[in-house]
C-alpha cells in the first residue's frame, strides 16, 4: 500500500519577480499551468488529455502524412 503523501511530495509554483507562491501541485501528478490576461491557472490533466507543443504537434502531423515546412525568413507584408 502506498504511504500517504507528505508535505515534501508537492511542487510549488513561485513567481520570480516577487517570490509569491502562485500554486502547488502533487509530485506524481500531470498538471497544466498557463497564464491568461495575467492570471495564472493550474489544474490536473485528465487521463485522456495531452499537451501539444510546436515540436510534438509537427511530429503528429507528419505521422498523419502531412508535409510541414518551416516558414520562410522572407515575410511578405499584406498591408
């Protein structure tokens, strides 16, 4: 049987600018942390949820058969 979690089994989210504790999450949990309009939110991920970043999203699209090209350094203005 797994022992009850102790205080040391948590991660704290600290804002660097002022050292304020923003939130905490269990050590063995998958959590989504994001900011929107200056508000920090943290919630546990559900079993069927996953997170895509640019790299994992690109790999996913390539596995589906899409060709993914890097953007050109020459950007044409539409103004």
